[in-house]
C-alpha cells in the first residue's frame, strides 16, 4: 500500500499529542490478548462496543472485503474530524443514503468531540488512525506503536461518548505484526484499502472521480480524506461518484470485521 508523505499538518498534530499510554500496560494487553501474527481471531459483533465492555478479539488479517458482499463498496474517510470539511462530507453521505467508516486521528477526535458524536449519530463507523498519523510507525519500537494505537482508541472512545472504534488503519499502510495483533486484541480489525483516490494531493475533482471509476472493479474499499488540508475536491468528487456507483449496481457497506 502506498505511503502518504509530505503532509506537514501532521507534524503539528504530533506536537499536540497527549496522554501517552504506559509501555508496561500496553505490553500486558498485547501479551494477554494478542494471538500469533497473521492468524485469524474470533469475529466480533457488528455493533459498536460500549466503553465499559471488554472488546472481543477480531482477525489480525488486514480487511479489504465488504460486509455487503461481492458487489458492495466501502467508503472510508481518513484523517479527521475537521470542523470545516467533516460536516460537508457528512452532508453528501446523508444526501446519498451512504454509511461510511471514518478513520480518525486521536488528537482531532479529542479536539472535536461534537463531530465524532455526529458521525456516530449518523450511523457511520469509527476507525483508529493513531494519535499523530506517523507513516513511519512500522520502523518504530513496539512501545511507540502501542502508545499511538491505544491513546487514539481512548481519545476517540471518549470523544464519541463511549463508542469504540471497530477498525485500525495504520497511517500510510505502515502495519506491523505487532500493531495488527494489538489492534485485533482491542476489537479493532486492521483495515486496508483497494482504491487510493490520492485526493490528499488535490489532483482535481475529475481525477479523483476517474480513479474511482477505473479502479473500483479491483476491490471494494475506497480511500478519501476529510482533513489534512483543503478538501473541497473530495467533497465534490463524493457528490459525483456516489450516485455513479449506485448506477453501476453497487451497494454500500462496511468493511468486514
């Protein structure tokens, strides 16, 4: 999976990151609950977990398929929430009757709990996208990966009012066996993508739409962004591509868990 570099916004997010989880506690969680790398765990219920309930371990395999079956697509929205762009994305999704998975950066969720709650209230799912969106996470110690994943999980859960993220997406696809096992032990299925729209590069609305149209036959999980920069092209691309997908006979679902 391609790595997304060159986004200085994340440096500021990293500087704002708070609440580092103790390494010993993180290691204890992983040792007690995680299985061997690459194995499959017990599937968790589809409904979000409440903050007070123990998360059920899910598969450590990176998910790409859709719960909706072979002709369903998964719309995934990364890097928010953002006070300017997330409401616009939510509006387009609502207008088209589409549910999506929002992969949230922990500090963004902490800063905008009203938007996290709005995402949940609209029936979308949450995904842990780490505290600070470090695309070199796979080169960092296990203790750092634990802090990034577990602190973001806590921030998102608190901001949502108690709804846990159901997925974990490594920034830039920087998964490791350790991070996948840790996420799965917390009930968060590792989440990949099939179609990278590269909307974060702002190539133009037409280019974003063309990428979806040309690549969606290769896999169902489509990657968009609602933060990290100016996202008007993303909003307009969603406005165009969602009806087109439905016209082609696609339905909309969530990634498998």
